[in-house]
């Protein structure tokens, strides 16, 4: 039986809190953990599919122009070489998942340095790589001096959805306290551990592709489109994905290339991007330039709020990093300007990188709030507490649950936040920089608010309660390292009264029902709701079978109890399976509310007085995102986000050559993500709540919240340590000096 459930009524059912199995909300270990640690979990390139040939992408050594000829003969005689493919369908920009369709390019058209132009297929990887290096081709490249590379001077277009209300300039001049600041952030790469990779098989009828992707339902249509097959003839599998962070939302060139090669050659083809290709060819986060204007009355309440950003993307790409997304609902101010202008540059496509918008928008907004608090001589937490709006300042929607104040208060307590100073002695005075030094190191603390919009999307799941008393959950939802296998196991286990080992969760297969995919922090609440509602149908069936009211049933360890009796599930099933499938869809309960997840960051840093080196010494994050399905996986998501805050604050930056537009630092040696040595102890507090508008299971998004603002806390701590206000991220030693 299948059913469609639209989320129109707020979720007031708190059954999940009182269920007997008691597995939901508990720190269940990830069922996929041991297989991954043992190296037994196959990632996209690791399937044993028998005989398999290897493809290596050839990329353009220029930024804009036209490939005019590819001399296939130049490599066809090389050892092991099977074919050179230059199918124009392969030479596409990466798709951007939810961000929208990439514009079609002319055959052979090159728009950025490093764009794939051909695929060389050989018997072994080494042979393919060697031939790829030697492939001869001709091209007409445009004169670099005529290509816009620099976002600061390139032409811009304003993104849709700008807000202009009241008179911000007047609010700024009327304000008792104000700041007007320019910040910059650099481009980022998702840098997932698993490179983009695909293995494709073609049997003449059906294309089967093992790929590293986040959103299979969407990727299914994209790939079918790209290779010209109906979706029924395409199957994508992504059982295990080694991180995505946005870079695997859309199908990227290696998956299309492997598929087209398999179809043309009738062989199984594997294409794995090199780390350099991952940096050159998958979506980047745009660099930003942000102007922040904050105008407050004498009472500390904002009367004016301006957040204007400049981002960049390739010509024809409609989407821009939504830098002001959180600013729109986080703080009040009747006089508002919120706008993003997008510059057209020839760099690889800009798209979603973990927490698109908030990640870089919040870190600048929250650094500006720190300066405003200083100008007013009040504690930065106090400033934020005075600026929690009653309703969405833009569209007037009511807020759903919002534990922003609680996160700041509880986080402050856990961190030992001292409004007076950092020495641990309460002085009741304003915080001042340069109050604490240990030898060569200035010590300081800083805080920042966190928020990320909450999204929930269509999700389907099929649950089979089997006659043997085990359950099978099937959906094409993915687990990109986030904990989906665990939380869907817990949801089914809780609803059906089964311990973890009796529930099998089968993900990452487009033959399964439509999952929401892993993106935008919507995965857990959306797919969790689909499993919850599907299991609810099974509970109703069980109730009918035992002639009891479903509301009175208790499920635990394979037993069902009701006021008049008890029976094992196996006995009730009587040799037959029960199968149900629900399609969950967001509705009015969600759409009519301003729903978001909230939090607060606290950081302590040491800044070397001679070198400007900054070490983060500890961090605390307090987060409220509705029901916590699994505190272990949720906490891991938060810690992961906070590690990204360190990268965004101190080290991560894409550098482009101003002369020919190539990405200079395209590997993990040159693009500096925080390593173990850079990451101190991190405390995560989960400030629980039930959000009736977040989803039917009262959960909201968690995956991206941990990096929405935390780099600002680190910047504020640097100022508190050494007295230097900086506005350019990352705050590398040369800038801190
Ligand atoms: Mo996320 S950047 O939507 O994977």
C-alpha cells in the first residue's frame, strides 16, 4: 500500500518520546561504521565488477575559447589505449544539484581553465593517464587580457529577491551606534575525502552506474538526460559516499564520461578524478565581498540593517551564493537593504558548498555584531538578546521554535564565557582586548550566533515488516558520512519495536523509492518523516490484526502489547510480510512558518605576538535543531561544521592566477583544510526542542548549522586576544601581523 502525506498540520504528536523500544534519540553507533573502518565498504570506484577499463579526463589548458580538433591518433597507438572520447555531451560544466541547470555549451566550448574536453580510455589507469597527458588537440583560445577573471572588476548582475525597505542611510545617521564595514571571504572547495568517481556498465539495454553522488533521485534524471536514455534504462547506486558537502549534489563530468564510454565501448568503465581535477572541475564556493551596515538605537535594538554582497559565477549561471539568506530572518531593523550582486568571471562553476550562504554570510554578520557590541559597550550576547525579532522582518511569518537565546546562554555557561574579561575573574566591566597573555601568546575569546534555514522536502520510503520479525527500509536516500543508516534504523526500530540488528536499511539505489537526497540539511528530517509515517501504516495494520486500538499498542523487542493481551510480531504476522510506502511532502505546517535551526559558538584562541599565528585552543557550540534523532551522529555533524569554521577563519582559500585564470592551489597540500593538529577539544551542547513545524518528527536540519557563523567567533576572539580587527578571511598570519 502506498500513501501520500502532506505536512499541512503542525506535528503535535509526541509519541516518539514515550515509545518502549527507546532507541530513537540514543547514541546508536553507525551500522556502517565497522565496514567502513575495516575497508570493506565499497566507495564508487571500488566495486568488483569483473573486467573494467579505465578512463582519465583530459582538461583544457586555457580559460575561454574553442577546441577545434582532437587528434585521437596521437595516442591510439600508445600501450593499452582503447579509445578517445570527445562526445560534446561529456564536455559540460558540472551540474549544480538544487542550484539549477547548467546552461548548454556549444560543442567544444571551453569556459574555464581545467574544464574536461575529452576522455582517454585504456586497459590500465597508468596507461590512460599517460595517454591523457599526450593527447594532442588544437584550440582557439581567447586573449587572456580580454577575459574577465577578477570578480572585483567584472560586470555584475543583481540576484533576485533583494530587499530594500525604509531608509537605511537615514537610519545610519540617526543611529546612536552604528558600524559600516567591508569584509571579504575567499573561494572554498568542498574537499571531500572521496574524489569524484564513477564505474559504469552497459548491457545494451540498461546503464548501471556506481557513483559518488548526494541526490540520487535528482541525479537519475540528470544522468538520463545527459546520455539520452529514459530513466527506466538508468540505475545509479551510491551505497557509500565519502563526503559530499555540496560537490556531489549534481552529476559531475566523470559520471557522464564513464557512462558515455561504457555505452560506446560496451565495456565497464571507471573514471576517477585526480585530486587536482576535483579542485578544478567541481563546484566552488564563490569568494565574497560583503558590506555590513548595522544601525542601533540607544537601547541597542537595530533600526537599520544592511547586508550587501558581491559573489561570482560563470557566464550564464543563474545562481549566486545566497550570502544574506540568514540575515533576512535573524535580526530586526525596519530600514533594510539585503542584496547580492553576482559578477561574471571565468572560473569553474560556483555552486553549493556546505551551508551555501550562511557559512560565509554569518561569519561576517557576526563579526560585525561584535564590533557593534563594542561600540555600545555591552556584552555581545546581550546585543544579540536585544535583537531577536518577534516575526520574520521580511515577510511577517511567525517563527517556529527558535532556541537562539537558550543556545547563547547555555553555551556561555558551558564555555565559561565571562562578560567582563577572559581571566576568569568577573569584573562586571566591558570586555577589552589584550587582557591576557601567556608568554608569547595573546589569549582571547569570542562568540557568534549560528543559524541556518531549515528545509524539508519530498521523501519516500518503503518499509517491509517481514514474517520473520525483521524490517527492511528501502529508499534512494544517501548516507554521505552523516549517519543516515543509523537514524533510519532507529526510526524504524522505534516505531516497530525492534533492536538495531533486526532492521536493515538499504540506501543509495535509484531502484528504491524517491529519497530526498543528502543536501541542504534536509535529509534526516525528510527521510526520517517518510520512514516514520510508513511505519505508522504498519502499526495500524498490526492493530487491525489483533483487534486493538493502534494508539494503545506498545512495540518492544519483537513483542506487541495492548491492554487486553500481548503477542510476538512473528505470531501476529502469521507468515506474511507487511509492506507499505509513503510519500511525504512539505505543506502549510512548514511553509507558513519561518523555520530555522539556531545555535551559538564560543572560541578561545592564542595569537602569537611575533608571528601572528593563531591557534584555536577550544571551541564550544550549542545548537538547537528540533528533535535529536541520534546525539552521536548529530554531535559529529556539529563538530565537523566547527572544524570547517577553523578552516574558513584561518586557512582555506582558493587562489586563482590573475593572468590565465587557473586555480593555483588545487590539492590538499596547497589548499589548507584544518588537520588534526589544528583542531582542539570541541564541546557540543545539544539544546533539545520539538519543532512542530520543522517536520512530522519535529526534527530540523543539523548538517550545516555547525559552520554557520563560527568563523566569526574565531575572528572576534582574535580581536579580543590581540586588539587587531580584521575583515578579510582567512586570517592568515601575514594578515594578523
Ligand atoms: Mo549541501 S552544500 O546542500 O550538500
